């Protein structure tokens, strides 16, 4: 089967890797344009482009996928099937309707839950303990197409976004290959989504990254997990913007002066939240490297009584 692959982020890489190892032929790759990244803001290829380059695959990076030139090129590749995984743009009807087997998508949730741009992060923020991956036939809606296959995944309490994304990406790639095998065999289920059960995983905004210490420790811990390793949840510590990447809830009931450091030891410091206490294990002060708190404390003196603040606080 000739396949066009449309994907951008690291989540999409295992799916492309599995396709390249299969008997199917990837006839072209569509990914987002190179973007400035890192401290030097140097233009960098997407993770999907990096893999595609290693395999000398035809690549296109349209600024807008609705552009007629991009659509014409995809049609020239003559795909039997288009696979979309974490691409980042809405696919127009002209593309959806072109391949004889249609367009299928790998989505990082158990649809119809967590439709939208940030299903993994929003699931972690909400404290879910079960999530999964779904393959579906795409339509013109936002993750509203017919479900093909699903696989549930238990979320470990210690997992952050990066760890959960890696697990879901591998499971999604496996489910994709099972889906394509069943499409080729003509043995493919189509399950209508129950739209009344839908929820939406809205894109992460700048305000989602700011820690509000008046909230319960459990909520803040989930926020930190959801935003680690990127972009990072943050507060102001000793006058500096400080990201927190790893934490642990040590108490869920205690109350006291919100945002106050209540204990400092060799490996961590503990903060009083609106309800409960959160142990901080890994941080990054603005302009510095990410580091374990035990390393951070070698060059930064913290004492009980220091109060963490929000921007402008």
C-alpha cells in the first residue's frame, strides 16, 4: 500500500518508524515548517522531518496545508492511504477525500474524551489514571471521525508528560499497524463517536504554566507532571522565575501560610499549598540549567519561611 505520512512532533515518530519497517511504501512525508528552537533560536527540523531525511523520503513543509500547491503535490504522490499523527493543522476536505482508503489518524486519548490539541497534558492535569490511543477515520471535524481501534493505558503516578507521551506513541504505532492490516484485509470496524460524551483538550496557554500555590498540592503536582519536560510549570522563587519539573505530594490535608517553604533538606524543599504539602525535587532557575534540588541547593540558600510568588507578586 502506498502511504503519505503527515506528522510533526515526537509523538508521530514511532508511527513513521513502524511504517518504514513494514511492507508498505511511504511515498511522501508532510510536516510543519522548520521553527526556531532552543536558547539560540536556530531553525530546527521537526522530529518527523529528521527521521524522513535519514530515509531519503520526499518531504514537503507547507506553511498552510490548505495551499493548492501542497494539495497538488500530495495528489501527485498517489497515496492509497494517508496517515496523520500529531500533524498540527486541520486537514482540508480535498485531501481527506482523495485516497481510496481515506485518511486515518492516531490520537492520544480514548475518544471521544480529550479531543483537541493537548490530550496527554490535559489528562495529566485532570489527574486521570487511565488514558489510551485511538485510530479513527478522519472527517472535517476536530477529532470527530469514526473510531477504528482503541487501546487503554494505565497512567503511573510517577509519569510526567514526556514519559506518558513515549508510552502512548509506541502503543499508537502498534495500533496503527494493526489498523492498516485490517484496512487492507477489508476487515475494519467503524464505530460512531458518542458526541454527548466528548471533552476537549485545549491547547496549553501561558497562564496554564503559572503555579497557583493556593490550590491543593495534588492539583499542583498534576500540573507539574503535565508540563514536564516542556514548557514547565513555574513560579517566582527569591525574585527569579523558576520552573519546577518534578515533585511529590507528601501531605494532602495540612493547611498553613500558602506558598511558604516549610522544610529544606539535602535533596528537596517542601512547600505549603492551599491544602497539603508538595515536595520539590527538580527545578530550573531562569537563565540556568535544569537540575535536581540537591544540586540547586549547593549554590542557592533556601530556608523555611521563604514564600514563593506568582509574576508581579
